[in-house]
């Protein structure tokens, strides 16, 4: 993303929340953050839990974003906003959070016959889903899939979102239009989309996966051969190693060997950690919790003094080591494909998206490069 | 794609179905578009091209650094030894690789193990240069709680930290100064071997000059079995402890797992060094002191009551060349160790008297002159704390602002002093060991107030300013007191071996190959002490210089003269 694209993105994002722009200068932007934006990107979750609990009027955050590192405003505290900036990632996450599901209706266009009598025009229901397909091994590649499923006459089209962005859409149904029934359920539509996605995947170049698998097999072989040799040649060497370790231990400074003496009485009962399922630390903090409580509650125990034991040192056996290494290799190389849902929605259209043949879909579909969709 | 598992995200079905039933709540269309654009911006288009630069607008890596990153990602699949020569920016290379994996979502949980003295610096560099949310490990919970943790091996391998480190699956493990792990019998090595990791980078200074099995051990941490079993490795590749056979094949194998960029590779431009020798004429009193001390030192060495060892004696002699303050401190300490009424004590007191009679300070005066002439930022290096303190005062008295820099300073103080030097003071007065990890490229003038006897340390001093990123030629002024051992070492050794003109890292090579490093100072001490005459000393030093010169790589010499011509 270039600097101007970053700026446009940010301006549009803020506009959707009706943010008050305090100052707009060619090189920077000063804005008063609206509540939702503040909660998403303001980095002050404790402040918000306080304000919400106490029902207070809040003090808005005013931030200045600059888009060119060498053209920072004088006298103002500004932050450089770019693709890699932490704040930018937060803005992205916020947009994604608030832009998940939509329901839109195509508006009246000039293409419809202007008749004296107003007739009702049918709108076809479509399920639009935007997916990101990731091809993963120790490397990664992404493919964007914008699918549309016609819920009235079931079929799947590609580049649905690209097509949508050319249409005049609105969240309200226009006058003199009516919607057609859904002939298939959302679940069925999902199935169709899924099959389409899998078909696309099947047509993609497989070389990467084959290569990764070959590489994995090769590495596993080398590893297996190595450990076999090791087993043959080193049963005595193991003993020698153990002796060396003894000698080395004796040399190490006493401090490293200090064993904290166990208490004479029985150790106090260590409470079982209550592992709470899915709350992240951010969620916890934004609900006003303290970090230590969170840690204890989530099983990140601080090891009590009595349990610290410097002596305990069990070296892995070659077998264990080999297994671990093999697991690591699989973790690294094993090819897999993940399909993630980005966002989606229901679309009622009277226009028809073009049906493309599947064959072409090898390259990544890009949105128009000027950075604006509309 | 047959046999490649496909996982399909279905978490969105029920939220969507719910909204269909309730006809809402629906999100805004504009945000829907923005969300899609955001994903587009972050999508990884191709397997093999670097993305991280899009996220690092303020970083301008050098071509060799980018190439290294690409090789590690594409060819070495994320497991590699980075063994660039000193000054070529290994940390940047490691940061680029880390960032690339993070941007691709292939690495989240990362562990960086570095020497304790470098923990804070690594943390800061990762944060500031790469926008990576690294934290320096302090409390126990931090191992689990944070994604990118920087710590020292010594801490990590001990309980209660060990239990966490060995329990976590790290997407990436980075180890700095990995050459310290060359011995597989050490606890550190055993510990590192146990850590579970997907990608791994080992950063090291000079792996190949070391013993062959050291290299083998390092590679075993990374990709066990890649060079075969140790005995077959020995049979195939090792001639003697330091010699390799089947070099071609060995080199090929090693290149699969290790990257070593050299300065001489070309395309890497360093500015040049301009060295000047500044002789200091001592006043009569100063000379008397020097001669007195020299006599004392020789007597003690020869007749040897054994109270003072040769190292202490020669240190005294060198200190006299530095400043009377430094020698005073040593004499004082010696005085305390002698018994009342002894001849020794009397001799020492005599020398102290000579010190008292000196009113001038020729070297310091010359330094002030030089600094005023330079009229820019200067770093003054000295071996002795007493000299450092004295100089600060002396400079102050002559209206020159200066800040001290010592090894003993805590990290934050070092940063503060560097900051002051950059923004407020004209001069930085540094003793040894202040150097590790400090970046002073905004300065290009170095005064060696006195010379260390280990050429490696000379190299380190200069390396503080002469590194990749230094934009100007580096000017080096060597002060030496005329007619003293300081002059001898400078003229007969350092200048003979073109020490100051050597490229960074070249000396590393030579010293390792000739196995000089630990014994160089001892060698020099012996030569000085044992030589009956100056002539004998000159001869012996010359021989030493000869040996060093002979072992310099031939192809470097023409490159140097080219550089000198530019």
C-alpha cells in the first residue's frame, strides 16, 4: 500500500464512523476518535471499562496521523501511519470486525425501462462470500476467491464482489421492487461454494505441495539415517558423555547448582488453576481485570519457590530426540490448505453477474489498483 | 490437489444464519469494502518474493542483506547459519527473515537467545527497526504471555524458566553468538538441542576457522544428519584438526546450510580509513619519569622479588606513556603491597616524586590541539580509567565538552551517554569494552590516546565507527610518545602489518589461523622484557609482523590499494 492509499483508506474508515476531522493537511490528518474507533484502536481498554461502569462522559482521544516519514508536522505529536504500523493493523482489524455481514439491494438503474406504469421488478437473492485460500508448507501463498451463489437458480459465479462494486447498492429495498424466494438454504449454498472452492484448488498448480512433500521425505530420510548410525556407534559414547557431564558439573560455579531447600512441613496445597476457555488477555483487561488475576485464572502459574529445582535435568534419549526432530520437520514442511472466510452477505440483484468458466482462475484476483473500490 | 488436506472455515455460518432470521444487525457496506481491501493489502501473492519490505518503509537494507533473506526463506527453508563477517549487519538479516515469516503468518511464537549484555539492545532493535513486538524477558509469566521474547541462554536454561522454554513449541528460534555453542558437551548446547522449533537461525562470528567438529556441532543443532555422522564426517572431510579435505564437497554441503557474506564479495561499499601517526615529544621531566619507570620495571623483572608479575610491570610502563595519573594509581597500589622500610618502597616513592615534578601533560595538550583542529565529533580511546577521568577534566578546562563511556555502565547509562555524545558533547572518552553493540556511525574521527596490545581490540575500537552505514571516511589518529615502548609497538608492529588499513574482520581471520589471540599480549610482553637491547626487540617484533603479513590473503591486497586510490 502506498502512502496515498493508506491515507484514503484511513479517511474512508473514519468517515464511516462520522469521525470529526479536526485538521486535514496534505501531509497529515488530525482526528477526534469516535467511541467505537477509540475502543478498537485507542489502546485504553481500562479507561473504557471505567467510563462504562461509572457511566461518565468520556474524553475523546485526538490523534494525528502522518503519512510521509520525512514530512512530519512540526510541533504536533504525530504518528507515522503505514502498512506495517501497529496502529494500521488495528485499523484493519477494526474494519474487519465491523464489516462482516451485509444485506444489500441493487437500486434502480437507468438500464431498466422507464415505463409510464410502475411495475415491480424482481430481485434475485445471492449469497456472496469472500474467501482467502492459503497454500501452506514452510512457505505461503494466498489466493482470493470472491464467490457468489444464486439462491434462486442455484449456481456459483466468481469475482462476485468485483462485480458488486460496480453496482449501485443500498441497505434498503428500493420502491417497486420485490425479492424472489430462496430456493436453497444457506447451508446448501455453503456446500456449493465449498465445492467450487475445492474445484478451484484442484486446478491450481500442485508443484509447491509436491516439492514440499519431496523435501520433507528427503529430510526425514537424512534424519532416520543419522539416528540409525548414532544408535549403532554410540552406546559406549553415551557413557563417555555422561562421565564428561559429571566432570563438567563439578566445574560449574556453585551458584548454578544451588538447590532451594524444600520446606520441612508439607508443601501448601497448590490450587488447581481454573482454566477459563476463550477469553483473551485484551478482553480480560477491557473488562477491567488485573493482569495477575488473569494469569492465575488462566493457568499461567508462577512457579512457587519450593518447586524450583536446578538439579533436575533429564536429557532426551536419542529416540525422543529423533521423534521430536521428525515432528518438527512435519510441522515445518507438511503441505496444507486453509480456506478462511473474510466476509459475506446477502445481495438482492436484478442485474446478472457474468458467468465465467473455471479454467481461467489461476491468477489472484485483484481489486482495482487505484485503491478505491468505488 | 490430491492428499493435501483442505480445512474450510465454517465459523461464519451461524452468525450469518442468525442475521438472516433477524434481518440484522447488518454491517455497513463501506466497512465491508474496507475489510476486503485490508485483506487484499496483506495477502501474500507469491511463495518466494519478499513481503516484509512493504511493512518496513523506513528500512533500507543492503542488497546482500536482502539476498541473504531470500536465500534463507526460499532455499534453506528457514533453517540457516548466518556467518557474515563482522560489520555486515547480521542482525538486520535476522530481523528481515523474522519479519517475513511473521508477515506471512508462518511464525508467531518466537524465541531469541542472545548474550545477557545484548538482550536490551536486541529488543530495542527489533521494536524500532522492524516493528516487532519483542520483550526482554524478566518475569516468569512472560515466556507464555508474549509472542516474541528475547532472553539469555543462561537464564533460559535454568529453572523455573527452563520448564517453560522446553514446553513451548516455538515457530522460530534465533540464537546470537552461536559460536559459543560449538562444544556439544556443554550444558548450553544440550539445552538448546532440547528446544522445539520450526524455523531456526544461528548467528555466529567466525565458524569456519574453528575446529571442524565445532562447525559440525553447530550444523547438528540446525539440521542433524546433514553432514552425516561425526565419524563419517571426520573420515570424509577432516584431515587434521583445522584442515579439511574434500574441500569442494565440504564447501558445497556447508553452503546448503550456511551463509557467509564477505566484505570482499564486492557490491558492499565501505568507506576507507585514513590513518595518521601523531608523535608526542615528552618534556624532560616526563622523559625522566619514563626512564625511571623503565629501569624499575626491568630491575624487578630481572632480579624479580616476584612481588610484581611481568604483566603488572609492563602495564606500569604503558601507563606512563598514557598519563601520569594512570601510573600514579598503579604505583600507589604497588606501594601498598610493599613492606615498610623496604628498598622497593623507597624506589617507588622516588618514582612518585618524579610524578609530582611533572607540571605539563604533553599528550593531553596535543589531544586538545587535535580536537580543536578536527572541529567535529571525536572519540578518544584509552586503556586506563585514570587517564579517562583526567582527560575529562583536562578537556573541560579547555572548554571542550566530553562524556565518559565505560564497560561497567548499565545499558541505560550507555544509551544515555551515546545520546549525549550525539546531541550535546563533542568528545566521547571511552575505555575498552564499552563497545559491544554500540553504534557510533555519526562520528568518523577516532583518536587512539594509547594503544592496546591486542590488535583485536584495536579493531574493535575502530569497528565502533567504521561499519556498514558509516557514510564518511574514517580518520584515525594514533598518538605515541616518542622514544618509548608505545612508539615501538606502533611502528614496529602495527604499522608493519598495516593493522589500521586492514578491512574489518580480516584480522579475525589471521588471528584465528595463527592461533594468536590469547598469546599475543604474552608474546609481546616477553619480547619487550627479554630483549637486552632495543635492537633485539625491534628484530623480534619485526619477525612477528612478518608472520602476520605472510598470512594475509593475497587477493585482499590489491583491493585495498584500489580502495586507497579512490
